């Protein structure tokens, strides 16, 4: 049978799977959460992907541009620490962003051997356009949820971060006890 010609309703296929061990059993995989996290991430970044592809950029470009725009003057070492990627991976993406005028690299103020990264006006505008696009999804979702859902989401997402990096992420993002009080 030609697999390409055969159309499958994936959601139906998932529903027809035999039941697995309940997620409440010790050690049982939490498939529903794993899969929901995947689909939520897919759709969330998909909003940005549609815009980025028109510029010839991908998700890696978005990640770099986002943090450079949010933290102007960030060093390459700091960006590598945030993204947890290799210098080789970053160099390719950063070279494109610099070459196309979205990011500028300047010698460090304290240590001239370091390179600090700054968004150009063009880079700031793109980062903001993407942030607004993604925020629209949050506005819609939190508008459909009960009061306090934003704070719960912040708490949940922060708890997913490894414990040894949680304080650093909370400080960088502004996430904390009062951060999610708005709906």
C-alpha cells in the first residue's frame, strides 16, 4: 500500500490506541502532559515561524534575536549560557543576523576581548512583532481561563526549569511571586 496516498486522521489514530498505565501510578509516563506540551509548543512557535520564514529565518534566529533584544549588551558567553547551545551553532545564526542588519556585535566595555550583542532598530522591531504575535495567543487563552491562571502558568513553567537554574531564570524573566498576578 502506498503510504503517501493513504490519508490518516492522526487524532483518530491516537484515540484508538490501547489505554496505557494511569499517569498516577508511580513511574508511569505522563503521555497526556508530554503530548500537550509538544502540541502547545508547536502552535505557540508556529505563530512566529510563519513570520520568520518570510524573512528566511528560523527558530534559532528567533531565540537569539529575542534575548539580544530583551538584554541589549548581552555577551556571547551569556547568550550561550541562556540557550545551552554550542558556540558553533550560535556562530552560524549570529553571523546571519549581523550580516542582515538585525544585530550588531561590539567589543565589550569592560573587556574588549568580549563581544556584546545589541539589536538594531530593525532587530528590535522584528523581535517586538514576534512578541506581540505570541502575546496575542496568551491574551486569548488567559481571557478564557479563570482569574489567577496567569500566575499558575508562571509557577508551573518556572517549576519545569531545573532547580539549579530556576532563580536565574526567574530573575531574568521577571517571574516571581507577583509576576503573574494579572490575568
